[in-house]
C-alpha cells in the first residue's frame, strides 16, 4: 500500500528512510530521485507502509506453513493407511498357516490358552473326544489351501476333498479325532482325512529319503516349505489334529503311486479303495460315490 509524505523543513531522505523503516536507496529508487541529497521542502515522497507489508508477508508465510503441515499430515495418514493395508494383506497370507505354525512348533513355544493346552495334552493321551470340530467351511478351506500348496488341478483337488468327505464327513463325524490303536496299524483313524500312523511313518521316511525308500516325495519338502513355511520333516503324527496337515498327508499318500487321477467320481472312488482304504479296509467304492454325491447334494456343490 503506497503512502504519501510531504517533505518539511529539516527533513532528509536519511531521516525519512529511518522513519519509514526503509533505506535511502529504496526511497530514491521508488520516487525517481537521482540525487538523494537534493530533496526540497514541499516535495512529495511516496513510500510503502513497511509494518503492514511485513504483516502480510508473515500471514502469507504462516498460511504456507499451515499448508505444508497439512500436506505432511495427509502424507503421514496415507502412509499409515498404506502400511495398514499392507499388514492386512500379509495377515491374510499368513492366516492359512497360522494354525499350522502352532501345530509344528507345539504349545511349549507358543502362548496357549488353557483350552489349547488341555487339547494338546489330550492329543498326547490319544483322547480327543472333547476337541471341538472345525466347521464344514473351515475344513473345505483347509483342503483348498493344501491344493494350492501342491499346485493341484481340479481332479486332484476333487480327490482330496472327496476323501475327506468319505473319511470324516468333512470333519463333522464325532469320531474325527478319536485316535484308536491296533496291533497291525498302530494309532489311526485320526483327523479329517483319517490318516493312520503306519501311512504317516511311511510318508515321513520317503520325505526324508531314507535308505531303501523311493525318492519321489523328497522334492515336496522344499516345495511345501516355500509355499507354506511348514517343514514336513518336523511334523509329528499328533500334529495331524490340524485339518490342513491331515489333508496334506492324505495328498502325499496318493503321491506315492504314479496312477493318473481320474476326472470322474467313480474313477476316484476306485483310486481311494486301491491306494487309501486298501484290501484291509471295509469301505467300498460304491459307498464312496454315494457319500460324495449325498454331501454335494445337501450343500448344493
């Protein structure tokens, strides 16, 4: 804002510059005065109100600072939101393996609730009658997870799913976790896939590549570890209380033979009888087919 001043007797540009809080050169330049010592009484001098100008500049500076602070806040909030989203994605990725981690490590390395500790002790005693069953949806999810770890196609996935339906009604049979013992098969009929201890021990020997054992399963150790973080060589039979591990060892059992997996339920029923239920089992392929179709009809698969 320009202000006007009329020079009085005794005033000089030096005095005026000090009065108006500016410099002689600035006053001279602003008023077109070539000789700063030749001003006259009555001459008009124009100047800017320095304090008002400084206040405007301060206000503008404060506004800029506020905008910068707001921008930083928005950026921080955005980064926090992105970090939260990334954590959520990672949590989803780890969700399927979280229970498995506990199964492999064991409660001694995890902070367990009283119920979890009691269940683990029940496993050690071979008494799991009090263990709550997973829901049908949870077992279905476990099977899908296992199939993804192995990179299975639709036929192999269907076989694994049908075996769990046949063996434990998708984990809903009350005897799912009732561990029985026989002289011939040791502990058995355990978990959603009802893998017996003889089969489990044979699978572990093949995974380790023990002397005299077929080497076909050895490569699965690193494959599964890379896909899920689970070290198959650290799994114990009791750990098959977890539906993912139970389904995983059922899948490994079928991988012991080179027979192609059928694309029909009847063909898969025959494979189940031949490689899983075997001659010693009382199950029949016809019952397998009936159970699978009844289950799918009930749940509209």
